């Protein structure tokens, strides 16, 4: 699936925020509304653990997209 320009911009915004120096505790990130996992995967590269919530039918694709990350826990529920 090809990313749309707005998705690319949002992911770059997240990367910029993570690189800004504002975050000092890299032990846990929570992705509420993880959808297909774009942000989850970015956070998984930087945080020790990521917990991602997705209540919709997108959860199956999220699981596939994040299968290579051992530090990600996926929850098929809403926050």
C-alpha cells in the first residue's frame, strides 16, 4: 500500500518530534488508534516497548505490518 502525501507528512512530523530532544524516557510509547501501524513502526525503532491499540477491522493488517517487531504489543480494543 502506497502512502499518501498527508501520511508521509504526518510520519515526518512524528520523526521530527522524536528527534527534538523533548522525550527523555524511551521506555514506553502508546499508540492509541494505531490503524495500519505507520506510527507504531516508527516508535518501535526508538522505544524499548510500544503498546498499540486498534479496535477496527484494520487490526489484522496492523498485526501483519508489525510482525517483525518483538517490542510491540498489539491490542484489538479501543482506549
